[in-house]
């Protein structure tokens, strides 16, 4: 791990107009075919090294069900990293590293996440990300913006309770045309 301090990072991929999911849940818009000559390319080694810094994923039930459906064609994107799915329903649990949680988000963070993990990534969906922001539980936001305007779908930021100041930590432009914005959430 790169730090000893506990942190929760919200990670989201969005179109330029802030949409994180099309109504049909297709992901074809991730492959834009764009090329930015001055962008960087992450090697597979860099990606593997980075992913090893994440020691827990948190996601909502809809994101989990979508990821599970996508895993049939693309494999399970989250590997063997512990994953907590927030839900009030019974879900098919297909891997031993996945558990469900229903309850207070403050308790989840303070009683289950902080004692066991250092680098937690919240990977979807929009309602859950907004809840973590509204409750001041998120420490960072990493927003990957794809070079596409979708026009319709699920917005990333919706129902934010109050203005939230951020501090820009880094910006990375990739050869694919994707731009990653890395913000610290000011508390």
C-alpha cells in the first residue's frame, strides 16, 4: 500500500456530459477509438501494481449485478480483492471474497472498513457515491472522463445535498483520449 492512512476513493467512469451508464447498460462507449498523441499508456505491469494498492471494493447491488453479467464475457474485474455489496436483497454470491451489507453507512465505514482495510474503492453506483459524499465518508474522487457525449442515462452527480469543495491532486491524459481527474474531498 502506498499510504498508512485509511481512505475511501470514489472511482467512476463517465462521459463528458457526466453520464455513468446508458439506459441499456451497454459499455461499448468505453471503446471510443479516439487517440491522443501526447497521452500516456499504462503498461499491464503498471496496472497490476496499482490494483494491488486497493484492498477492498464497495459497490451497490445494481453495479454488482451488472459486473456479474459482464463477467460472463470479460471476467470478474475485481479479482480476489474483498468486495462488499450494499443491498437489502438476496443476491447471488458467486465468489468467496464477496459479502453483502445492509445498514448504516457510518457503521460500515467505522466498524468494518477502517479496522480491516486502508485503501477502499467505491466503484458504483451513482446513488451510493452521492450517499458517501453527502455523509462526508469519501476522501477522494477519481473520475475517468471518456471522450464521448452520451446525452441520456444515469448521471454521476445527482442529489448532492450541499456544495462540496475539492482539491485537484492530479490530472492524467491517456492515449485513448480518456482523462482522469483525481481530487481530494475537502472536509
